[in-house]
């Protein structure tokens, strides 16, 4: 892998948000390359927030590189998993920051997947009312989605990502080498968020994904590099237009209304976030079809790709009423009405309500073993 | 009181922060006057966040007025006191919001003192990554200081206000009538933050306070109205120049470095925040004098006024080392060095470090009964 990846160009994508703009750097060997981090705000102290799985793999290496820029680099390793994305775990970060007398200029580095990024980001947003932070995503899901765009949050027992902040990082560093150590199940979960960009925004990318799904599952560097790059480009374009999700940005939640209900209903951590979103996309696609927006062939095409990616495409049988109850607390809901991201035509999504009878039919259909 | 206060003009002060600008309305009878609230963002739902002391006094009245603008108005009454300004209490707000399926447009009203405002504000900043909120301060301290400027936070066992956000309200409503029910000790605590504006920004206001301290303690409407108005004007002017405390705004923390150490050292809630700040100002004044910035007569003049306001002017004997330890986690600290707001000349303050020997002498001096 290093030999092949050494030939890959380093790629920069800009998130354009006026004074909150920042670059995403995508490439290989970035963790060990001091030049990657040269633009990070100056501070004598830095804290790497990671988890107990990622820490032994990459924390020491990153810490060594960062010691070029920060006099003291502490590391906080959180327990691993979505079930720990709560206040108790967040408090471990605050405890470490305060115990080490970290000041307002301390830079936080989120080294890990989406859970680490969401928690380190919210900690950075709230510690002393805001300190700088850098995303260093080490999972495919985090590289293509959660590390980009400034959404940070923790879960509440009654709803996913209910407590958080819009808070932009100063830099996102996607070192593709870190995907080498990713468990197969996590790779598939990341592919769900990659595939998402096809139906909502870019049918040419969907075509490319269908042709390259085996290369991606085999972790071929060039394929992964293209998937991460194109995903980040699409996300950057959307976030640049609607940072705080007043409208357009909500389409990035395709599959997430159903998906969050699956995660909360099963108990956080049972399914990976990407698995729940993949299955949630199946449900949102079938809803789009029942609403008369897209034809059945298009739905089956995307469902097939999700299956090839190794994702579950049959929804867990939580019961229809429980799904409806869980979806009512979705952040897109307004005045008690659940709103869904649906595909209005291949390559384009909208947010809208749907008749409850249709939603019930979709849930029943999707929970049935095929 | 109503007869006299009916003659007071309603006063508007603007906080100028571009798209985050908002008005402070100061006057009497505001809680019951529907016109006060006409500009609040439209939403079918609203939640009044208050505490168990204030709820029986004003929550029903405010709820009735707000029912003109919101279909459903819920009330959450938190336990009263600084010792409850923590995550557990904050979670009571999130629980209520989620249990009542409150959406992203729900407006939060903070009805109470500084603790309620700080917690409701941080809840509004974080719930679904941000919902609109309105400050309805019912204590003098909250009306002249904490409700204005968008600082929100909760305490951490290792430091005061360590976890929070800069998050501006849409409106601040200071109904002077609510000060009628304020306990004497809380009135004095509020006067500490009023007196603060003199030495840091406005010596003419200090002159006025010396002449009117008895009228303020007697809660004469015209005196209270002027004190609230002038305090808000000064705070609005400072916050308008430096919303996120990059520089100037830090002078509003005059007395707070020592004061926070007193609060944390005694245990939150033992002294009121304003009491600790009042005593902290005595310490900061003596430090300013030892640094050779102001003469002893000026120091004694302000200390006398604080004493007349009914504030403690002898610091609790926590031990000098404990003070130094507690002050090291202050948000103004940089690279391990504690920084203090000191008076550089009457009416003007700066933030700077001070030699530890001087700080030690000041603490020892201020802890000695006079």
C-alpha cells in the first residue's frame, strides 16, 4: 500500500465559510508529515482526543508530529462506540482539559471516527466557550461525512445528536493510510455515506460507485482516494451554501430519519451509524417511490449497491408505532410533523412530510425479510 | 411602587452585533404587556425555563402573556442556586424539551437570575444545535450583567463557567417590577456588578452610585431604572466591540478572577456570585494599588461603596496556595499564567499578569479581618 499510495497526489478541498473557512487535506502519509499541520493555530498546548481502539494505532505517531508545533501534547482515550457518545464520556474530555490547566488557546485534535469527531468537536465548542479544533478522521465514514461541515453533538437517551453545536474545525486531515486498519464492518458503514451522495446529488458518481464497489471493498488506494475526494467535494459544496441547515443542507440527512430511529430503537451501538443510515436509505428510497417521485428500478438499483457494499438492507422489526414515535423527535420535525429527505428525481433530494399511512406501509415493507 | 413606576418611560438599548443584534427593553409592567414580546420569532411552542423560587411568582403571568404568541407554553422549574448550575440540572431542560417533542423553532425563555439565564442560554445554544431564546432577568445581577451579551455556561467541579457557549438571545426584557420580590442579599449581590462599571469604565457613574446607594438599597424605582439602564448601556458598548472576548470584553471580569476562586473554593452556592465578585473587586483593587496603578484613596473609596451596598469585603480564608491553584484554571489564563483585570487609572481597566509575590500579599491582606 505505501508504494502505491506514494504516487497519489495530495488533494486540497476548501470549505468556504467566510472567516470560518478551512481546508480538507486528503492523501497518504499525512500523519507523519509535519508540513500537514503547519497552519494550525499556535498554542503551547494540544490535546489529542481519540478512543481506546485508535490510540494504540496512531496517537503516538500524531503526537510526535504535533510536538513540532506544541510544547505539550496530551492524549485522552475515550471508550469506543456510539453507546458512549454521551455526557459522561464528554466529561472525560473536560476533566482532562481542566486537570492539565488547558487554556483558551489549546488546540483539540479529534483522532478517530465519527463518534470521536462529534464529541471532540462539541468539547471544543463548549470548553471555555470555544477553543480551536482539528479533525483527523481515521474511518471512511468520518472522512467522507462527519468530519466535514462542523456538526458536533452527543446523543440523549431520547434522541440521537440532540445536544450539540455548529462549530467548524480549523483543518480536516484525511490520511487514507489509516483506512488500512479499519474493520470490514466499519468500511461498509462508511460506504453507506459515500453511496448517499449519488442519489441526492450526483448520478455520475453513482455510476462510478457501481463500477468500483469491489475495488473500494478491496481498499484499493486510487478508488478510496476518489471516493473520499468526490464525497468531500459534494459535502463542501452543500455546506458552503447552507452552514446551519436552514434548507439545502438537510438533504445530507438522506436515510438519517429512519436511520436514527433504528439506532435509538435498538440501543446506540448495536448497529453502526453507517449501517443504520444505509438501511434508512432503503426506507427513504421506498418512501420516495410510494410518493410517486422515482421508479422502482431506480430504487432497486441503489438498494442492490448498498447490499453489495455489505450493508443490512432489511430494517430491524422495532414495530411501526415505535418507528413513528422515535422519528417524531427528529431535528427536521416541525410543529410535531416528521419530515423526510426523499429523492425527487435521481440525483436530487428534497425535505417534505409524507402521509402517515404511506410511512407505515414503507416501514412494514422494509422490516420484512426479503 | 406601581404608581411611581407607571411614570417611568420604557427604555430600549440596542446590542449591535450585525445579524445577531437584539434589543434590551427596560421598564415596568413588561411581563404582562403583550406588546413587549411581539418581535419574538414565531413558533407554536415555547418553554419557560425558571427555578422553583421564581416560578410561583412570575411563571404563570409570563405564560399567559406569551400564550398570545405561542400555541403551547411549557414551564421547567429548576432547583434554585449556583450549586445546581451543572450538567445534571441542564439535563432537566433537555429532558423536558425532548419529552414535549420541542422542535428547532421552539423559543426558550429564561425567567430568573443569572443561574437560570446561563443554563437556559446554554441549553438553547446546544438543543438541536441551537434554538432561539429570550432573557427575562428577574434579579438585579441578571438585569445589569449576566442576561446581556450572550455568555452562557455551566460550572465544572474544577472551575466556574468552564463549559458553555457565546450565544446571543433574541431579546432581553428587564421588568423592574420583578426586583420588588428580590431578597436583600440578592439585591446587594446585584449592586456589586453595578458598582463594577464605575472603576472599569465610568467614573461619573461611580459618583452617581455614591450619591444614590441608599436609594438603590431602598429600591426606589427611578434609581433602579437608572442603574439598570446605565449598566446595560456600558455593557452593550463593550460587547458590541468584542463579542467573543478577544480583548476589551475581558475587563467586564473585573473582580471575577478572585471571585470565581472564592465561589469554587467555598463550594458553589455558599456565597452568591455577586458577593464573591464584590469581594473579588476589593482584591483586584488592592492588587491594582500594589502594582502602582491607582492610589490608596481610590481603592478605599470603592471598597467603602461596596461595604455600603451590603457586600462582604473580607475574603474567606481559603489559604493563599488554594487561591493561586483555583485561579490557574481561570479562562483568562494563558500558558499557565494567571491574568487579572486591574484598574490602570480610575475609569479604565486592563488585563495583565502580576508577580506572584504581590498576589500573595494581596490575598493575605484581604483575608485579614479589618
